[in-house]
C-alpha cells in the first residue's frame, strides 16, 4: 500500500446511517475520523454520540485527510456544493457510498483518485441517530472501477471496506445498477403497490400476518430514499419492471388457464432458486 | 353452551402444522384429543411426539367426538373420502381450517353443524414434525358463517378458537377470500415472479440482502400450498392481480414520466398505510 491512509485522519462527509456507522467502526480501531456535516444541530448530536473524533460544519475539517468518504444522500452526492468540492484535499482518495453507480461515475468519474463504491448494508433507520457499530460485517461492499480508476486508490478503498469486515466485490457500474434495480429498487415498487391494493380491503388489514408484513416491508420504507433510487436508477428500474411484468403475466396466465401442474412447477423453481440469494 | 364439547374427546383429522399444533394446545389444557391420520408412518411419529392422546389410521377413532376439526390440505378437504364422511359422528360439530372459504362452504355447507373457519397462523414448516405449542396465540381465527350455520355449533368453534388464544373474527366467506387473496395468495405470485426475474442476473444473487429476502419469502414457499391456494381461490386471486397490476402500472408511469414528487407522495402513502396491517 503506497498510500498510507491509516496514518492520516479519515474524512467522512455526512453522519447518517452509513457515515455514522463507518465512523464508529473506524474509530473503534483507533483510526482518527474527522467528519463534515451540513447542520450545526447534527454536529452537536454527533459529538454527543461520539461518532467521530472531530465533527464540524466547516469544510476545512477535511484538510488533512488522505481518504474522504462521501456518505451523502444521492441527490446531494450528485449535486455537490462548491464548498465541498473546494474542501477535498488535492491528491486524496475519494469514495462514495451511493446505491446507484452509473450517475455517480458520470458526476465524479473524472475526479482524480475517485473510486465509486457501495457498501450494501442498512437498517430502516436514518439520520444522526442511526449509526451503529458492526453494520458492514459480512456485507458486500461493491466497487465499480473504470479504466480511469487509479489502482492505488482502489486498493485504499478495498482496505477500508475490509477493515470494517465487508466482503469486497468489483463489477462494472451497469451490472451493479441492474442488480440493485432487481433486488432493491423493484421490491420497493412491488411492495408499495401491494400495500395500496390491500389497503382497499378493510378486512385485509385485520387478517394480515407475517407473510404480508415481510412482502411489504421495503415497499413501506422511507419514501424519499425510494424516490431517489427510482430517480437515479430510472433506466435499470424500468427494464427490471418490464421483465418482472413478463414473469408475472406468465404466472397469471397459468392461473387463468387453471394449469396447476405448470404453476406448481414455476413455484417449485422459485423455491429452489431463492436460497441462492440468501448467502452462505 | 349447550354442547358440552370439552367433556367428550375432540377429533382432529390430520396432524400437520395446524392439526398437530391444535392437538398439542388442547392436550396441554387437559382435553382429550383423538386424531385420525392417513398413513401408518405418520401415526407412529405422531405417537412418538405425543401430539394426541390417541392417533389412528382407523376412522373409528372419531366415534366418540362431539367436535371434529378437519385439518386437511385443501384438496383432500374438498374431496373428502367416503370413509371419512362415514366416520363423522352424527350430531357432532365439524369445522375445518382451510385457507379458502367459498369452496369449503360449497362442499360442506349443507353438512349439519358444519362451521367454516380458518385459523390464520403458520410457519414455513409442514407435516407431522411441524406442530408446535402456542401457534394460535393472538392470531386471527376467522369463521364465515352463513344463514344455514347452526348458532350453537358456531359458539363451540368460537370457544375452541379462544381456548387456544386466537382472536375470533366472523365475516362473509367472500370477504375472507378476497382478503386472503390480497394478503396471502397475491404475495406468493409477486414473490415468485421477483425471484425468477432476479435469478436471471448472477450478480443479484451475490448482492441480495434482507430486503430481497423478506420481499421474496412467501414467493419461495411451499409450491404445493401456493398452487392449492391459487386453484381454490382462483377468482379472487385473478381479481387481486388485476387491481395490483393497475397500481403497479400507476407507479411505473410516474417513474417513466420522471414525476418524482408524485412518486414520493405514493410511497409516503404506502409507508403510512403499512402499520395498519401489522396489528397492535
């Protein structure tokens, strides 16, 4: 490792669920974390929670950092303030945690030593109260390097990810965006549509059980987050929706045609396939 | 209560998840349970597990019962064997646990003292190993009485349901079948379609997390059960699918039209509505 990122403060921009959790895990290893947040109230609460060694609303807090993690919501990541851009130390490695990688590379791909990455961990919580230790342990941390990505910078971000226990995965941004459209963004719309249609039947509310609760969980999640995902992964989400519709149409035709052996076969395929998504 | 059902053995036909759990809970209260099962191997295992006081493959085991619970899969419930029909004691209260009530009433509605009911409790397990204590505690137990239903028989089944801690709900069979189509049967197809479409992207398998796992759980469930539900609740399921499709189309149009404020509004409605399904 030519870039001695552990010997300099690590900058974290944003102390929400991801930024706060990352700061806590790094701090627990004795690494120095200096965080930039947007609002004074957030800074105060972050200090009370001891999320980082130093928390400030002044971009100068990043000055000494060799590695800066942009843990911002997608919209603020993709429309960075000029103050933030001016505060990023020349030569430092910059990475992000955004859940869509194509637009991030369009915005940041030409920045020297930028590495597009996405730690795939989360809870339903958000904001400065949400950060917790151990969030990344065993979870995928996906990087989507391009031909322009600095190999040393990529190694630094990999080192960071592995330092907090994540599983490192590299793939093209388009593959990542297609995969998250299928496994994260499509389920939001499916679940929301299910809640809306079931909400029309009062008895359904009284009878719903864990099956409904599970199927609808992400559909009933944070609406701002769901909207940002749809907005910045629109093409991949529309493609996923089209493919999903074809599959659902196929199942519906089996029901309409009372083709029960074929339906049982399709459901058996789904049953056999699902464990492959659940990891080791 | 004119029918002293507690003072006579209670018959349970089938010792799968529901029948076995019911037998265990009733036995724990000192009530005598006599169970009829289909196969000798099941009878032996049920005896080893002490699911009931008496377990037999001989329908005569039901002879003394004042209350018989048909805890059979839908297909066997709706095509009862002549041996079973002959073994049901004249004058006894009969109820079922089927997840669809319209076809059950068509088949059994003219049987004297039959009460169509559906304890809405379950786990992913099935078979003689699946039964466990406390399965019904706090869960809805829905009855769908008709004008022909014997009021005393209805009271007996209500007493049974409350004896194992369930919440008693009465409603028309059509309302029940519409509700379970929305909250149970539709999620099976949605989840199965999601698994199938995500299965086409190898990276999706590596990156899937708890959100995907939850959304797809019932879609990856028992295919025989899912097929029976679709088969015997076909009309209500097709109606639910049509209404779901309209909702999903609406969300897709907002994404296609990049109408982010309207999408955020729809997702916020889903977020606000979902807790109403989750019970107290």
